């Protein structure tokens, strides 16, 4: 799984995107703390954050999911 990223404007004006492997997800409260710590350290201004999107794999129907009587996924309550 990918790490959250934060976008920082460095004191020299350069904008940098940094991965944050220390955190699994960033919420607004944690973001405010990161902004404050970065500003207090003189390392720039934190502009935004982005959490990775979860990846879901769609499940293809298995042969055992198909009703042998009607050929659909009726879960055994078909009248065929």
C-alpha cells in the first residue's frame, strides 16, 4: 500500500511532494500538527496532503456461485 503524501513550499520557494511512511493515513488534526511542526522548524509551509486510495479487486463469479438449475446467482431460491 502506498504512503500518504504532503506538499510543502520550501523557504527557497520550491514546491516539493514528500511521502510520509511514518503515518498510515493523515486526517485534519494530524495535518494541522504537521503544518505547525514544519513551520516551527523553519522547513517551509505545508500546503496539502493526500491519502492513498484503497485498491479493491473485483471478485469474478466462481463456478460454485452459479445456480446449476437456472444458471444465475439466485442463491438456491430459484423456481427453475
